C-alpha cells in the first residue's frame, strides 16, 4: 500500500488503503445522509473467496477525532503515530454496531462498515490491507474479510453454531477463530479448516485464539486459564494456571516474550490487565499488574508498539465500553482514546514492524 486510493461506492467516498493514508479520514467527508444506502451493497449470500460478494457498506462519519475524553482520563494526544491505527467496534451511530479506525491520538476517526446489524471484533492483517471481523449479515455470526482498498467483503466461515473472535497469522495466510467450545484455523478463502482445541462445552471451551509470532502455535483462553497449543504436535501447556476466577483475552507482545490478558483479582470482582511471561506457567494475579487497582473493569487488551496496550474500560453501571491506552510500566495511568458516551469495544492495534 504505497499510495492512497479513494474509491467511490455509490454516493459515498470510501477511503481505501487507510493504513498508508492518514490524511484520508481527516479530510474526506465520509458522512452518509441517505438511509436507503446505509445498508451497503452486501447481499448476505457471499461465499469464501468469491470475487463479487458485496461491499462493507457505505463508509461512515469521520469527524477528525474520536471524541473528547470521558471518565476523568487525559486524552491520548502524546500517542500520535501517522503509520499506526487502532480498529474497534462501536454503537455510536444510532446504536448500530459498526467498525471504526482511528489513530492512537484520536484523530482521523473513520467508519469502515455501515449496514444494519452487527459488525464487530476487527483484526488487522499483517500488511494492514485487510480486516477480518465478525458479522451477522448472513443471518448468524460468522467471520468475514474486508479489503480496505475496495470495501469488498467476503465470507470465510459457515459454521452452523456461528463463529467469532478471528485473528490473522503473521504470514497473512490463515485465520484463527472460535466457534462453540472450540478454536480453529482456516485459510483466507475458507478452505483447509483445522480444529486446534476443543472443550467439553461452550462454557468450558477454548476461545480468543491468537497465533504466536512464528505461527507455530496458538495462544487462547478457556475462561479461567491461558493456554498455548503447538500446531504440529497438538501439545498443550499453561501460560496462566487454571484457577477459580476469570482469565481471558490473551494478546502476545510483538516480541512474543509476554502475554497480556484480563483477570479478576480483587474482592470487588473487577477485571484488570496483567502480563505474564509466555515461556513459563504463572499463577493468576502473580504476574505484572498493568491497570491501577482502583480502575473500573478492564477488558480485551491488544498489544501495540513498544509497551503500549490498548483495551476496553467497561462501566458496569451503564454497560458501556471506552477505548483507552496504557503503558506497561509501574504507576502508569490510562488515557482515553474515545469518549464515554457510546459503547466502544474490542480494540486491536496495527503498527509497522519495529
């Protein structure tokens, strides 16, 4: 992606190749005031790998920033990076859950899906040209691919019980995803699906799978533990020991040395972010705590460049999420990437290799 591509989809300008074009969201009006076109052109019947399987829908509103910080946090203005993007899902437009991109300083906020229903849980391809995401556009939650340069969407999974929580391999050839009690990998065209780990039921299943940096294993949770499964042998070991508490949503550091996740440790039952070494078995609440003890629920971390971590702060009174960034260092305080007026969740970071 060496240049900005601006492609017209119907009456709306869609800013393609967003990850190499930081000015796109900030200077092109992506607003859509025609309700009839808001559903986009996806027909709900797309199949894996088909060339003409519909688009992501007309692009959404870009107001230049992600909104003023809420909940008393400082803004993330010091985190500006023109080559770095965070994707997340939000119900900020009429409670319709869509996917957005934004710089880590809150600028260039751009909606990349716009259709009735659910579009959520984005994940970047390594080159930043694609997003995988979860959508109900075919009647049940399944995994889809969105090409950012064209807005074209293709369906990858067709599980009777639905599929979600996708992530890319680092070589860009496969996706990992969750369905029912199990985690799988699959090629981008929907072929060669492989079962990696399965629990006895959905409550005790393996979820939130992510590839290790060398793509030889998957890290995942089972609700109350963090595990790694070697793909060639199927060998399993703990990263965070099985315990009688919530332990979920692992994300590997770029180096592969550490894993960040959320876990319930305090007596109030709040979720907090912790890191543990990838190579050894750690007990819960004995790693390194990242979010402050007085912080509200912290969920779904995603490791960014260096020691930056983006995550969701959840107000359990109103059941709304806010995207925040925090450094992995003692005494660090979070900054607000989005305001607290909408339900923003499931952030994931894309950044150039260090």
